[in-house]
């Protein structure tokens, strides 16, 4: 009955960084799903977040640590942007001192021509790292479900908990189960 569309992330990163969302058609299915989870797993109630239909604050429930994510993005842009600048400086230095006559005769233009792309490439890589397309599937699925009047149950796993057992317990009552790396 469940639709497992993502690969098993437990094997890749472990349970500590895994979030599982299950979509339910009605309140009764949610109650049965929670009861199944409590009987078959060792999840605490603090690890479960229920998102009701038409819930306007579902984004905060899905991304509880958004401040941490913002800091990580800021730091990655600073570090990779600086790395790009340094890489551009090193290549420009080599070309100005040992390169063809064109680069030796125009050191300022050589530095500008290599620092700028270094900076942009560093920032571009930082942006690619921050995109997190694996998170997009879980967010879009939950968003679509609550707009259609369905319920979503989000489970944030701890290190020692099994992704497979939680996913299997949710699949018994849910119409769709999705897992993603946090």
C-alpha cells in the first residue's frame, strides 16, 4: 500500500540524520499509524510531528533547525568564495611570473581575469551544496498532501533507531512514506 520512492538513506548516512514523512488520508489512519509506531519501535513522542490539513506553519515543523541551515549556508559561501579567490590568486601569480608574455605584461588584468571566475565558481559550488534536492521531495510531498486535506506525520530519528523498522511500521497504515536526509 505504501509508495517508497526514495532509496534507503539508512545505509548511506545512518538514522541520526534521517527524517521520515508518512501521508495519511484521515485522522483515524494517523491514530493507527502512531499506535503502530509506538508498539513496534522505540520512538518517543517528541520525535513525532503531526501536520494537519491546511496547516500554515508546516514549514517550521519540517525544518526545525532553519537557523542552523542558514548559518551553514553562510559559512559554506564564505569558505568556498574565499577558496575561489585564493585559487584565482595562485593561478594569476603563476601566469604573471611564469606564463606567456601577454599575462606577464598585463598583471592587473590577469589577476582580475582569474580572481573573478574563482570567486564565482566558489560561490556557485556553495550554492549547489546548499540546494539539497533530497529535501525537496519530502517538503513538496507534505505540502501537496496537506493542501489536498490529508495528514502528514513527520518522524525525526535518533542515531540508534532503525529507518527500516520505522518505515515499515508507517507503511502499514499510510498511503505514502518518504524519507530524506536532514
